[in-house]
C-alpha cells in the first residue's frame, strides 16, 4: 500500500514536470516564431530601397516635371547616406537636384519636399562657362576652370555679395567638388538666367561655375534650401564616383514612408 502511494506520488510529480516543460516549450516556440517574423519583415523593408524610391518618385509626381527616375534614384541614395551620417538638417527634408544632362533651355533644377512629397520649385539653372555652351559637357574641381562640379553638396550659410543674397556650399565628393568652398561656388541669382535671355541668345547665360538661378526667384530658392540640405548636381561623366552612392544604406529608421 505504501509502495503504491509512493509510486502514485512519483507519477504525479513527473506529470506536473512534463506539463511545465511542455508549456515552457510552447511559450518559447511561440516567442521565437513571433520574433523571427518581426526580423524578417524588418529585413525586407530595409532591403527594399529601389521600391521605396520608385514609390516616392510616383507619389511626388516627379515624372510630370521631367525629372528622370534614374537621376532621382542617384540623388535619393546620396541623400539617404548623408542623412544616415547626420550631415543634413534634422528639421528639413529637402532635396535639390540639378541635371546638367539637359540643355540650359529646360528647367533642370528641382527643389523637392520629400516629407510632403511635392516639388516646391522647378526652374532654370546655369552652368559654368567652361563647361559648355547650351549643354554642359565638361566638369572640373579646379580653381579658375570656370567649370561646374558634379556631385553631392550640403548647403551652408547665406551672405550678401556682388550678386546680392547668396548661399555657400560644401562639396562632399573628394577630388570632384571639395574645392567648391575655396572656389566660391555658391547659389546666387543672375539676370542671364531667364526666358528673355534664352529668346535673345538661344540658351542661358553662364556663370564662373556657380549654379546660378533666376534673379526673380533667388530669395525663394535660397530660403527653401539653406541650412544643411542636400544638393545633387548630375551630369554626363564616365568617371564620376561617390562614396555616398552606397545602395546598402539602411532605410528602416528613415521618417519618410510611402503611402
């Protein structure tokens, strides 16, 4: 009788332990599966850079303003890398693109509000006189070349100079545009950037390398893009490379989400 009770007690304890182990296994398995699902979903979001950019391009209706998706993609990859490295303003989501593959008679500057997915301004912009006539074909980082420089810039402070209100730029691409500050490459207004000038000469006037904008829009342009926003100047070049065109950039923490 005593042995039967002892055996029953052992069976009861064993049964309880088995139940505890089973419930623990089920609980751990459920948590593991759930965590795995979160990790997989996050990884898919991070790696979906191309879809993210294409959707943003569509949402912002950039095709209707004749901005190439390929140029926008390059500009956005650079923008995301600069944002990831805390080189841009935390309070502005402005991206400015200049596409010098287009002739000067077209509106080839876009100022884009990425947060609200809209083009704030699409206007004319001049290239350097050493870069070409109507079309910019040559680019340089050298002083006195009077050529435009390609690549990524961060806008800096404003000042009043011989062209009135102007905006200083920092060139970020080593050997490509990093002499911009010393060359006094700035955003400024100019009378030769206008439709009247195009009618008279068949093209825009040219600068000494600065991305000059219409005089009537100068203040508007500068107020939109000043204080650590991204400017990307695109052009036809077989040699242009940038450390900021890293397509492995993590977008999981990027505040702009497509709808």
